[in-house]
């Protein structure tokens, strides 16, 4: 996910190798809160928040050079995170 603007909603369709839709993820942002809702089979999934380097979440999170990687449990369909703004350079 790359720089989702406040108030914006997007739907991501993730295909199978044959081109059929396997999983749908609806994403919306309200202020510092980003909400993800997955529809599809229960299996491993992850979300990379590009250029976001600090969040609060109940999910397993890894910091990468590209941003924060969210690693929900296979059975988790709804994830909510709070982006922590770093204003040290403003």
C-alpha cells in the first residue's frame, strides 16, 4: 500500500495464477487509521505500508527499509493500524 490519502477507499483484487479473483482486500483511511478487510480463503497474507516507518497495531509487524510490514494471522480478516506521524523534520 503506497501513500493512501485521508478519506480514500480502495479495493484490491488479488488473482490466482489462472487469473481468477482469489482474494479481495478493501482498504480505507480515516486520519491516522488505516482499515483493511480481507474477503477470500484463509491463508497467509501481508501488507507493506511503503514509506510508513511507525505504526500501532495488534498484529505482528516488521520494520523493513521500504516501510512497515503487517503480518496478520491466517484467520484474521480485519486489520486496523494507526500510523504514527514523524514530524521531526517539519
